[in-house]
C-alpha cells in the first residue's frame, strides 16, 4: 500500500491540523508523539510508550525536527522508527531542515529495499528530499523554481498529482 509522510518545516500544531483537514488523521485516530526529545532513546521511548496495546489498532505518528535529528543519528533508532512507521496510518514530521527531510527519505529507501519513494516539494528547502527519492515531483509555485529544476516530473498544481500517480504511475 501507499504510506504518506508529511515532511514540513511548519509548526507541530499547524502540520497536525493540516493532516486532519486532509484526512490523513481521522478525528478519533490514536496519535503517538515524539516532540522535544533530548536523545534518540527519549524519542523512541515516547513513541513506544504511547503505542496502542493491540497490534490491530491504527495510529498516526508525529515527530519534530529535534526528535528526528536524534533518531537519524542512531542506527538502532532508525530501524525502530522505520518499523513503527510501517505500522502507522500516516507520519507527520514537523520543523524539519532540508537535510532531515532527505535523511528520512533515505531511511525509508535503505530500510525497505522493495519500496519506491516519491517526494513532492515546491521550494528550495525541498530539493534534497526530491533528489533523495526514487521519483521527485516539483510543483511550480510562489517559492521559486528550484524544486521544479531538480525534479523528475514537474506539475503546476497539486491536484495534477492524482493523474500522475494513478494514470501514469503504474508499473
């Protein structure tokens, strides 16, 4: 299936509200958090301590840049984050630097040899993430043309992504 990760520089509250408005997170979805962690163990502990007891319970995951930074620096934590993310409905990562965005894309590529990553961005801060994915999509917009110049596919509006994925994206 398709797993959606939102990698953004926005504040945590803003990103979570956007995820809810896009229905990535339903109102009654259990959300596990790693925000403001001081170490990789602290971040992973925050996530695992708030996991649902039942394996069939759905959950979403929210991380901030500080927590992601610690996790990406630890090989064991990277593998555990990947396992948790595979079970999650969606992952929202906030307050990320461009290199953290690229690091998360690389993490998914390294941990899941069979998966195909697709990154979508509209600004210069998304270029490393777009270039790190198997498929990079740039959206023309107000933030300049850096994303469009570094991508595999360029679209002028986000709504054109549906045709790109569902009509042209079949193997």
